[in-house]
């Protein structure tokens, strides 16, 4: 009966689509840039989003097979509500495997907008099952994805670090171009292998074992396989990451956190092992790991990592014995100056552990236990500059080892997903997070998330939801809501209250604050969308002008507001327009400053050529009002430049597809500043009022 239904539905959809359904859904190209802008609602910190972008690419480049996708896979798309996930899985259980992605039209609570969003990210893939008789070498030879990507970029103006006038601490030892190379062969949900090489601007091409440099400054490699018909679910060698539970102990770097997607991004999905091929020189494990399924519904993950890390290591003499001391850990990955080179690979880090997760499909319950142990070969003892630092950092990690043990769970009851994770570190500090994501109706989604991280809770690989950059010294409660009135009107918002029980950087007292976001979207049609957004953040900050003899400062609340109005217009084939106006204010110590940016984008699509351009005007009173605006770039490169000062920003991006195997990209961009004759500082200083960058990229698909 089920198969009869399936073939009848398949027949009707493909033979009579215009009569049965109001729309057909061609396989559209992924518009990852637009999707990312929805997730990264406001960028107000000078952060490197590359790791987030890289992990997002790894997740979205290969479409998800609808017939093999788990609830975690579907939740991790950040598109479907819990109600829609349940309906899709129920449909698959009731009627069997999907015969076509067009069958999504028959799943309850899947409207046209959801299907259009989902289509680029899903597929019906029988290739793995067809090739199951082939060995791994044969599957590698027949892989769907095989490419070599080469990229280079540089700033055309001369920066101080490359001139004789630079001091010893400012002088760069290498050339001003940045070079990047990536080779990868992969098959979705089967295997991935490849390497990534990079030399940052100012670094040398050199082979020097004494400074841990071997040609390119950074080398990453991985081999990852998900064996077919085996109790081993996944095996990783080389560089990899782990996403376990809610990311309190092990987070694979992909954590969007608070943004315009106010509900789904508050929950982490248990993705387990993932290959790593990003260019960030921290946040990954290097060694081996595997997930084993000894009995049905029981997954055992074991991992080991041993790698050199960057840091400042000095010597300390105690009781006539000389001991090496690690004073700071460097995570920038830059090795341009002699001082930076001296810190490359100065200490070794071993990380080992495992996770055991039980799955109870009939009860929609998942429970796991995680253990994590990290060892350094030198003693870590932060170098305090003054007495205040010793108070500020007294609960931070010190020593040679840290270990954590924790537990995590997820449970689905009807259209409500409950989740949580708790852990304790060697110091005795505890951390915990618990929450829920609910589909209250087909139109309303709701999220609640509570968190508590002790001031002495130490986790090196965690990245659970938080206001701070680490899961330490924080308590908070988050509410999120999404309301879809109809296809044209949508509303999203969140409110987050947070409290810090101890001193923080630039905050010399326990403090608290809040943050909220409101976003209203109106779709005039499939081609024209406008949204307005407001976000307010209230946090404590030191009064920099009030410095006492003890180096402590008085603390006062600072309030920042961001406003965005964005209009996006997509024509059927050729043109696209985007206009954005954003404005911010910053109130602190009785003084208010502001900043703005007006941005106009234009895109043109021809047969083999694509052009994208931008012209932006901006003006900011101070650094606290700098404006961040996402911009298109060459394939798999993420760009959110900061607009600071007064001036103009423009760029032109061109992509040319020579044939099915070769693509070229070129991007030319420039800042033109007013009322200043110097840009940046230290070795990056440019004498002048312009900064011009050019980026070239080529991809060859085998």
C-alpha cells in the first residue's frame, strides 16, 4: 500500500505539476551569502568569522540526503521548526523513502517559502547505495567533489611593517601577499580527504625546523570516512573537530549564537566527528578519532590529539631548577615579526577523551556522558602585569592539565524539543545549560535557554550559548520568538539577560546587562523583500577617565543601539539590487555618539560572467559606533569589513566560468577616508587616506 501511494504521488507530481500544485521547484543554486546575512544579524565586534563560515560551508556545500537525515541533521539546517522536522520524519516513516525532493509538497506544514529555502540544501542521493559494492579507492576515483582552489590577495599600499622605518617589533619578515591553497576530494555522507595551505601577509616562504615552518606557514590535512555496512560510523585522521551535546565541552566551531534566527540557533545539534580544513590555526584537534556502534542505538566516540601550539614561553628558576613557564597562549596564527615567529609551536598540547551516547528512538530520548582531558608539556602561569591582574585572573586556569566530565541530553515531546548539558572541571567549577525549542503552532516558534558557568569553570573546547567569548563567569536566560503571520509578514525577536559574578576584561566589578533584538520582515513577492531591525545592548564598562591609585576603575552601564533597514530585489535572471541603511548610537557616562552607513549593491548575472558591486558611505564618531556590513567575496571567503571614521567603501567582484571545470574570481576593493592621513597602527600603518585590496582566485574541478 505504501509503495502504491509513493509511485502514484511520484507520477502525479512529474506528469501533472501544473494541475496538482501551484508551483514547481527547480533545483536552485544556493544563495549562501543571503542565508548568512539572516543568521549574522548584527556584527558589532572585530571578530574573525572565518571559522563559522568555513563550518557553514562544509555543512551546506553537500546537500543533505532526505532519506538518511536524522533529526539532528535537519535541526542543524536552521530552516525547519520542530513541528516541520517531526512532520518530515513522520512522513518518511509512514510512506517510506522519498522518491523525489518534490514530494516535500505533500508533507504537512511545509509551505512554499519553507520549501524554496530548503531545496538548495537537500537531495535524494542513491549514489552511496549504488556504490556500496565499490571499495574506498574506487569511490574516491568516482567522487562527486574533487577540486583544487588557489587564492592570493594583498594590499596595494605599502604598510609600515614592510619598510626600513619599522622598528624591530613592527618589521615583517615576509612578503605582503597572502597565499592560500586547498585540495579536496569528498563524497557527501561517505568520505572527505584533502589539505589546506596558507601563508598570511607578512609571513615567509621558508623551510625551518627550528621555528616549525615548512614551506607555507600553516598546513592542515584530514582524512575522514563514514564506512558503509560497518559498526564504525565515522573515522577521522589528521585535523578534525567534535560537536557533542550543546557544545559545553566539545563544540565544532560552528556556533552562530544570538542573531536574526532567534529560535533554532539557540540549540546545538549532536553532529559528532567532523573534518577540519579551515585556515584558523586554533580550535581544531590533530590526531585520530572514531565513532563506533557496538550495539544498536549506542554510539561510542574516542579521540586523541597531540599538536604544537603557539604561545609565550619563558624560564623560571625555583629551588635551583630551571622550569619552562607558559605565560600566554596565542591564537591569532600570525607569524610575521620575529617575536611572533619565536612563539610558533612553543608548547605541546595533548587532548584525549570520549563520549558515550544512548539513543532511544521510540522515546525520542538521547542521553550521553563525555570525558575530556587536556595536558600541556609546560606549566601555564599567566604573567600578571600588576596587582589588579592577579585579582582579575585569579579564577582562570593554571597548571599543566585540565579535565572535564559532563552529561548531555535531548528529548522530543510532540513539537517541543528539550535539551541540556552539564559539566565539571578539575578546578571544581561547574557549567550547565538547559533549554527548549517549541513549535507552539504552525505560525509561532519559541525558545527558552538558561545557562550558568562558574567563574572557575574551565573548558578549552566549549562554545555553548553565552554573552562572553568563553563559557566562564556568566549566568543568563534567553527568550526567543518567531511569528509568521502569513507569507508576507514575519516577526522575530529575542531578549537575553546576563550576569557576571566576577571581574571581566574592562569591567572592574561584578556586573549585569541585557540585550534584545526585534526584526520585522515583509515579502512583497518572491523577488522583493524588506526588513527593519533594531537591537539594543546594555553592558557595564570601566570609566576610563576615573583611574585610582590601585588601578581599579569605576564601572557604569553603556548602552548601544543598532538600527537596520534593508531592501532586497532579485530579478528573474539577470539583475539584483540591495539597499541598506544602518545607524547606531552609543551612550556612556552622559555622552552620546553615533555612526551610520548607507550601502548600495548591484549584481548582474550573464551566461558565464557574474558581476557584483557596492558603493557605501559611512561616518562614525568613534570606534564604538563602527559599522559592520557583510559583503560578497570570492568563493568560500568570508568578508565583514568594519566601517570606521568617515569615508567611502566600494568594491567590484567578478566571476567567470571558463568551462565546467575552471572558475576565476577577482575582487577589487578600496576604502577612501576623509579627515585622516594615516590608517591603522603598528606594522599595519599606511601613510595616506586610502587602502586598496585585490584578491584573485582560481578553482579547478577534476
